[in-house]
């Protein structure tokens, strides 16, 4: 399922594709905004979005085998909730 498919599914519930598109974009931008502030977003039963710090490390370029340095960075993380895990068993 891609974003357009999700908007179409939400539109069936809300009755309007325009309001469904707004809702989907609003949820996405709200979660993104919270993660930018390094806040945790918990949707009970669905899961938790958070930011984790990835340490600097050394890696190898697969083409040349040359060792390169990868900088430390923040990365988004999603941890599924119990209800979501049970639903996809």
C-alpha cells in the first residue's frame, strides 16, 4: 500500500478524498515534527515512533573495499505495539 492507496481507504471512511488527503498529510507532518524535536510519539495499540542516536563507525565501500568513516547521526525508529504484533501474527 502506498500513500495514494492509504488516502483512498481513509476517504471511504471520511467521505471526501480532499479531507482524507489532509488527514494523512497532517498525521505524517505531525509525527515528523515531533521527531525533529526528538520527542517520542506513542499510538497505543499501534506503536511508538522515536529517534535513536547512531554512533560514528567505520564501514567498507562495497565497490572498492576502501574503509570509510560514517558520521554519527539521529535516525527514526518505529517499535510496533502489542496489538499490531498480534494482528500480523
